[in-house]
């Protein structure tokens, strides 16, 4: 990766090579999902398809969807035997088709959470379940704070509308699910400090891949010094023995369609 360039976050090859922890950390989420032989499962935001494959290998019939054509293209290359499609979670076109809607590390990218929940509820058969993990309240708080501090230090205004994420509390998300007919049966919010690949480069890679919207209005020549400032703010808390960590906080939920 070029040392200053902010990447398109849905560069599928880069995502698979440098951020594979996203699907690797979700193995126990698949256990929580507990897919049954023959169940119809929608993997919402399937990325390059690794978890879709894991779920399918338990005997379920899985469809993987993602709004990014680059991800679906890579998923089809990775697992040509599985069913993938480019579909936006805000406009799910399914009605009572799935026993389960599953989602890992995606829903925090969609601020229009209510539209997504309405579509999930419609997609599920009565009695079907929704199993999801994503960023919860105060997820990556240290990183966001460091980005804001670095922007201010370099005389750029902090524009909260550039923050691309939705990180709800359990109470907020549980209420939203119940408002739309999904009964919450399990919810947890927990810290998961996550090691980033590539040693010293880890935090810069993560920021370029996932947090590029904060820098969209900045001249290229200023970006490197801001990245350096962000690292300086974060080093005492998130850099240990040659490895950067992201201060992830995850929310996990299971809800049943009434
Ligand atoms: C997360 O998985 O929590 C996450 C990933 C990228 C950006 C923000 C949060």
C-alpha cells in the first residue's frame, strides 16, 4: 500500500490479505448461530464469503449478500459453489424466505438501522432468528478521539457527519428490534482489543482501509502528518510489543421473529 494513500475500503484483495481477522474472529459467532442441516440462512454483508462458506459447511443453505460488487466478485471466485448477490441491506427484497438472518461486522456501517431491521424482519419466516455481531457503543472510541485530536491540531474542523459508523448500546438496539417485531432473547456488549496485522504499519493500514471518510476533504500532502499525529496519540494505549490493537467493543444479539 502506498504510504499516504487512503484506500477504497472495499478493496477485496486488500481486505482478504490484511484484514482477515474480521472473519477469523467470528468463528464463535458461527457457534452461537448454530446452523442446522437444511436451514435457509441469509448472510447479510458477507464480504469475500469466508463465513458464508463456514456456515454452508454445516449443511445449511446459505445465500451471501453484500452491497459492494468488488466483495461479491471475490466471494464468487473464492467459493464458486455458493450463492452470492449484490444487494443493499437497506433494501432487502425478501419476504418470509429465511430461517435465519446472520450478520457479522457489517451493521455498524449502516446509519439507517431502522430500514435494515424492517427488511430483516420481513425476510424472516415466523419464528426465524436474527443473529448478529457488530460494533457497539464506544467502539473504537480511542481511535476516533485520536482522529479528532489530530484534525484539530492541524487546524481542520471536526465534522461529525463524516463519521461513518453506527455503534448503538444494547438498550437502543434491543428497543429497535422489539419495535419491529423481533423479540430480543440474547444481548451482550464486550471489549475485544483486536491485534492488527503488519507490525508498525497496522494502525495506518486500518485507518486507510476503514476510517478514510474522515480525511476525504483533506489535501493529500497533509494526510501523512495527520496519520503520524494519530499514531502518536494512540501509541501509549494501543501499541504493545510491536503490535497495534484496535479498541473494538462488540454487540451481539439474538432475536426471534414473533
Ligand atoms: C468493527 O469491526 O468494529 C469496525 C471495523 C471497521 C471500522 C469500525 C469498526
